[in-house]
C-alpha cells in the first residue's frame, strides 16, 4: 500500500536483452502470447492496436476452466522506454476494478535491461496479490524466453 492508501503492485526484473528486445516481447502479439500469464495458461489470441488510444484484447485460457479476456486501451507507447495501458477483465470479478499498468525499461548494460512494473489501484488486497502472482510467473517465463534467445 502506498502512503496515500492506494493498493499498488510494483515489481522489478533484470532481464537478458536490450530495451528494444524487451519492448518487442511486451508489445508484439506473437511474442506476448509466448510468455504472458500465469504458469499453465495459454494465450490463444492477442489483438492489439499499439498507439495511444488504441485498444487491445488478450484471450487467456486457464489449464482448467473457460476462456476469458483481458482488455484495455494504450495510454503511453514510447518504444524501448515505456508502455502504459488500462487493464480490465471482461466480465470482471465483483472485487475487480480497472487498473493502469505502466512498464518502464532502463538499460543495465548493452545486453541487459531492467523492467519496472507498476499497477494499481486495486480494490482489494486479495486482487492485488492475485495479480502479483500472475505477473511474477509471467515475467519469470519472459526472463527464461529472453535468456534462451542468447544461446
């Protein structure tokens, strides 16, 4: 929780790959589908109009259960530096509200970068914790994918 009482999620990851490489993984539908979401989930489709005001829709398939969708609009698109967008579930849980995700990229060196994720404001701690688990698992897969591309 922030000082002003907001429930926010903040994660930092050092990744193998330059900022342009990581930005591509975050924004190109085919690449995003390879790593996005919690362990065991698949991403059957990603629709994306990557520009401020453009919409996106990501189909998520859990290991068991019905297909569901994540939707929103891009707020900021600064290639290799920053991506910000609204985040909401179609047919949201009663504890959900629309949040804003901001992904910032910083060079560590020529071949590594830092990704900083900020998301909020969540309605409940339970929903914040659920997103922390999902993002942590997804970013773990992203890290593995980027590391495998160095081989």
